[in-house]
C-alpha cells in the first residue's frame, strides 16, 4: 500500500507542512516545538515512503515514535509556551490531534498513520471512492 | 555671694515673668507649625513599584517594603523621633513629680520649665506626624501603582492570547488524562526500555513535587488570609492600601489632639504669666514709693 504512487502527494503535503512550520518558526534556535514539528514530518514521511520495506518502515517508525513521544511531552510540559502568541504556537495548539500525533493516536487506539490521515481528511471510504480524472 | 547680694528681691520675680512671657511667645509661634516643621532636614523614602515587587508573593511584598522603609532616611528619622518623644515624655513625668514637691520660686521656675518641655514635646510629636504622614502617603502611592500594574498585566492579554492559553490548558488536561493510557499503549507495542527523558522526568517530577510540597507548607510562605480566607494579591494590596489610608486618618485625628494639647499649654502659660504679673499687696509698688520717699532725703538733707 505504501509503495503506491497515489500516496506521493501526501508526502509532499507532509514535507510542505514541515517546511512551512520551519519558516514560520523563523528563529535561529529551534525549541522543543520546532523539533517536534520536524520529527513529526519525518515520521509521516517514513510512514508514506514507498521505497521502504515493511520491516524497515516498522523499525524507523518505532524509533521516530519514541522520539516523538518525548518531544510531545516536552512541548506539553513547556511552561514557556504558555500564552506565547506566535503563529507556530497558535497553530500547534489549534489541533491537538495533528500536533500531538502519537498521544492522540494512542488515546484513540488507532495507528499513527490512521490518525494523521483522519486529520488530513483522508478516510478509507474517501480514498476507495476516489476516481482518477481530469478537472 | 557678692553678685547675689546685688540683685534686688524684686528682680528675682522678674526673671520667671520674662521667661513665662517668652514661653507664651514661643507657644504663639506654635500656632504656625507648618512653617516650623518644614525647617531642618527632610528625610526621604522613595520606593518604586518595580516589576520585582509586582512579582513577589503578597506577604513578601509587604515585608520587602517594610524592610526598605526601615533602611531609608525616613525610617531612620521616624525611629529617632519616636526615641526623642519617649525621652521627652520621661522628662515631663520627672518634672511633673518635681513640681508637686517644690515650693516658692523653684516651683514657679519648674512650672515654666514644664511648659517649655511640653511645648517641645508637641513640636516633636508634630514632627513625628509629618514623618508618619510622609510614610503613609508613600505607601499609598506605591500600593496604587502596584494595583495599576497588576491590572495592566491582566488586561494585557488580547483575545487571541486568551484563546491560545485556553487551548493550551485544554491540551494539557487532555494530555494528563490520557497519559496512563498512552504509556500502557506504548509499553504494549514496544519492547524497548523507557527513554532517558521519560525516566529522568519521572524522577525529577517526584523531586519537584516533594520540594513544592515543602514550599507550600513552609511557614514563611503562608499566604495572607482574613478570617481563614486566603487573599489574592490584589485583595492583599488593597488591604495594605486601606491600612495606609487608615494610618493617615488616625494621624489627622491625632493632629486634633495635638492642637488641643498646644492650646492647653498656651492657656497654662498665659495663666502662669498672669499669676506672676498680679500685684503683690505687700509688694514692689509700695516699696518703690517708700524707696523714692526715702531718696528725697538724699536731696533735702544738707
């Protein structure tokens, strides 16, 4: 499934999100929130990478997930972010399920990818019902 | 001895009269105390409602201000004034006892001295009132500024910032509620040991909790309360402001007492002066006449 070329646009979306987050941060020094954004983008990229075998993906995802768990907790416990009204912080807390991907997925008992796809508005039904065509 | 013998007995009563007159004049001068009080050094105390003061816990704020006042020129001057007043009150007590025991000219002299000391006592108390008023007005100003700053801090939050803080609070609550479930889930799906962050965070969190508990229970960190009700910082500062204003109101009342005291001293001085000025039935005019008549003989005898 992950080798499917249909998922290539999703990878682009993930990278674009990460790049946008990086630009929005704008600061020379990356804090836990910026690191979280980067790790999350890398994890999504790993989940969607068609060139990886399932075993390779499983290994990489496990490592990324553990790192992401720590980063998500660091961000949630970071008091310096309280009330810091910057675009990065605002966007991060606008959608808990998307920012704190691992925690939200574990809370809902779904996989990280399922959680992310759901937040991106891509369900199995919508994908299965999709038709190739020209606009 | 020779010098004493040169003084006529009539002149010995003149001196207390003059002194009493001088005392009366001095007391009249007391009627314009504002002018007299502005003379001399003007000790200052200029505390600032700094950010540090705003951030201090309520009770520490008061202690910090008190300690700053104690170190200031004004605090030193007020302490000195209190000590002077205590000494003067002691002197007055001693003089009062001495007057009761004394007789004749000594008694008159002591009465005059008693009046002069009372006048000085009133001057000292008036000085202390000025210093106290300055202290209370300064406290009033600082507390007003602190309240203003606290209010400004609260209103500084824009709706967007408040919205963000609300979302952060919700996120943290959700995180705290799901933490155990997430940990179980992670343990079930992973054979790897806990990360260093997770391990050390748990240990540090326990240490922080123990320290926080100790701080909360520390007697020096007790939050101020009224009738067992804990006060917020604003409430406490408002209470301190009310105390400062109460101090000013009491000083106003004490000014009235001081005014009555001054009036009584003036009346006492006037009474003493009148008493001394009353003609003695066997006193000086007759003797003066006799003296003049006797002097005629210096001119008629050859």
